[in-house]
């Protein structure tokens, strides 16, 4: 199944009226990338040891405060990924295909890096000893239980925010909505910052994820996808 080219005058999504059923269902093929990645992620989580890893750390990490309120933005990541994906799936099949390929490769390659170079972070506070209990602490505790402190470099959370932003600015309709583009950029920044404020990542993980994401964007969106006929 070939990827739709840039030369096409009309992109087809699941809700495109009048388009042949085969064309409307085309994007669903790329939706399979998500479960494939999740299987790989959980396998890596079980494979990389919980001890003896290289610790991701910068001296400034010790000066960054723990702010549990930023867990709201940490969870916002899932909403952003989902909303962007569903919009593209429904209205821009070509954009959805490219969005999912970018996510699959960027997330998957990050896990390969963690397999080759086992890493983790030792920044998480003992939530029970903080002396306070609130909704944010409970939400963060759920994250700590579900996600180990390994496989942090580069930060997939940060990479995902870039995936959302690129998905928006590469869509012919969404990129014209300047307020939406600006809101997406602000949310992406807040989500990225949340990774260090809730102590899920070292600042190093964020700083590595930024050029990593941009380089993959240039390769896929500005080179490979642009030249696909």
C-alpha cells in the first residue's frame, strides 16, 4: 500500500464524503503502528534492567523544583497525541499516515537507543514522605507505578509533543489557524517542561530530544515525504 503523494489535490480521511470506501479506509493501515510500538515499548521496559543503568543527570536537575501541579500538563500529552491523530485520521489520511510514520520511527528509534545504551534517572522523590496528599500527587503516583524510571534518554514525551506540532503545521487546514498553531506550541512547551518538574526526566533527556525530533522532521517531512510521488 503506497503512501499518498504531495501531488494529490485532495486528501481523503475516514469522514471524507463521496470518496471511495477503499480510499477512506486507507489511513487505518497506519494506525497499526501504534500497537506495534506499544508491544516494542513494553518489551524494552522488561528488558532494560532496573539497576546498573547509566544515570541521566545534569547539575541543574538538583535545582529544578518538584512541582506536582505540572502533572496536568504531563497527562495533556496523551490528549494532544490523540486529538491530533483523530483529526488527521478523519480528515487528512495522507497527514495521518505521515504522522504515524513519524511517531513510529521516532519513538521506536528512541527505544533502540535505550536498548543499546541502557539509561535511567534517579530524580523521583518519595511521594509518601512529602507530607501532602492531593489529586496531583495521586495522578503522579499512578505514573510512577506504571512507568519505570528507565529508558528516559531521549524523552519520548518531548518527542511526542514535536510530533503533534509537526502534524498540525503540515496539515493544509490546521496550519492556517494561527491561534491553534500558537496554542499547540505553548502546550508543547508546557508538556516538555512538565517532564522535568514532575521528575520523570532529567533536563538532559529534554535537551537531547529537541534536536533528535527536529532532525527526524527534516528527514521525513522535508525530504522523504516531500519527494514522494
